[in-house]
């Protein structure tokens, strides 16, 4: 039985049944997302490996460990770097799995792919719900509540956490367990491979002596126009390392030579653009 709490009375948007939230992982994305949930009126407890970032969420309680953060809450959101980080936070010492109570739903929002989501499902205690809910959109969209949230999981679990996720953006129901994680890999492979291709198109233009300004106009008005805009955006920070991680996850699942070539290109460029937004791939330094 889920822990049903009808805490919202009167007009305005509904909180649904889930009112107390643990938010684990306060990087570029987690920080604005947790802030939105506090602003929406949820009771939020935050935890981050580097504690200094956790105290940067005004109005949230700060926990010392993932286990302390999740004790007694209705829903746990994780927004961490990669599968290894999620594994450490959920199954490591003082991790989520040792303290999360039956009836709680764990919403895994990092980009970790369906294989890692299946590992979570196998390891979580009986009675804990799991929803995979990675997001499309970067830091600016996270702050504005304009992410796309790709959900996978059992209907009841997804329905229970949808009011929370709707504070973060538009919820796109993708299917059963792992379906959100899978959908995200399709979407991110399009973005990262496409932005990488932009870098190559500029090189092709230069090799053909097409004036740089004309190349820019051709690209801005062509089929990759949305990616040109994304690569120049100033309100996004999606580190190139994370982009490489995502393509690596995607190519595990399919014979995808173009995505693999993009991944190789990113890996060879990485030492020169480490830590920068993925837009740097569209204009890689020589
Ligand atoms: N940035 C974007 O535009 C964007 C958009 C969509 C999806 N995503 C996905 O969302 C996730 C988070 O992205 P982000 O940009 O917020 O990344 P980020 O700024 O690099 O933050 C990563 C978070 O993971 C934590 N972490 C890393 N390794 C850990 C470990 N071993 N144990 C515990 N915590 C660990 C970091 O803690 P510390 O603070 O201690 O380092 C930090 O809280 C990633 O999966 C990314 O692919 C990002």
C-alpha cells in the first residue's frame, strides 16, 4: 500500500499523494530542479556528495548521507552523473537501498540507460517503486520548469509521481520499466551526434573555400538549424564528458557506426574542450 497523504487543500495546483521528497545529486541540473520543487511547496531534503552544493538550495533540509535523506520520504529523485554514481548512491555504504521504505517511489532522472535501470530494479527492496525519468533540455530549461521528462515504469508508480515531475516540465509517458531511459538515449544520440556533425560541416565548408559567413547561413537555415541554435545557447551546460558517456551508453545497444564515429571524434577532442558545454563540439578548436 502506498503512503497516501492528502496534504494539499484548497485551490491551485495539486501535490498529488507525494509531498515529501529526497533529492540526491545537486550538479548543474539537480540544483535548479530541487529549487523548483522547494518553490512549489514540497518538503525537500537534499543530499550531494560535495556538501557545499547542498547548502545552496534555500528552504531544503540538508542530509549527511543518502540513507538519512530518504528515511521516511514519499519519493526519492536521483540526478547524478552516470551509472557508477547512481550505483554508489543507491547501493553503496549509507546508500538509498538500506533506508528506503516500502511504498516509496525512486525516480531515477540521470541519463544511465535501460541496463542500469534494470540493475536498480533488481537491487531495490521489495515494495519500493521505480520510475526511470531522464530529461531532455539543459540547465536553463531546468530552472524554468521546461524540461521534457521521459518516463518508464509501472502505471501506478508513474501516476503517483507525475504531479512532482510536472513541476519540472512536460511528462512524456514512454512505457514500462526502462522505456524512459531508452527513449532518452535515442533523443540524446540525435543531439550529440548532430552537434558533432556541425563541427565537421564547418570543416568541409572551409576545405571547399565556402566563406565562413555563408557556411553559417547555410547551417542556420538547413535541416540542423535547431542544433545550430542549441550549440550557441548561453543558458545550457551539458558537459562534453557527459555527452560522451551518453553516446557510449547508446552504442552498447545497437550497431550504430555513425554514433560510434561521433563518439570517437568527441573522445579525441575531449582533452581540448574538457568541462565545456556540448556546443563546443560544433566549433572544436584546432
Ligand atoms: N547538464 C545537462 O544539460 C543535462 C541535460 C539532460 C540530462 N543530463 C543528465 O543529467 C545527469 C546530471 O547532469 P549534470 O549536468 O547535473 O551533471 P553534473 O553537473 O556533472 O553533476 C553530477 C552530479 O553527480 C554527482 N556524482 C558524480 N559522481 C558521483 C559519485 N560517484 N557518487 C556520488 N555522487 C556523484 C556529483 O556530485 P559532486 O557535486 O560531489 O561532484 C553531482 O551532484 C547526467 O546523467 C546527465 O547526462 C544533463
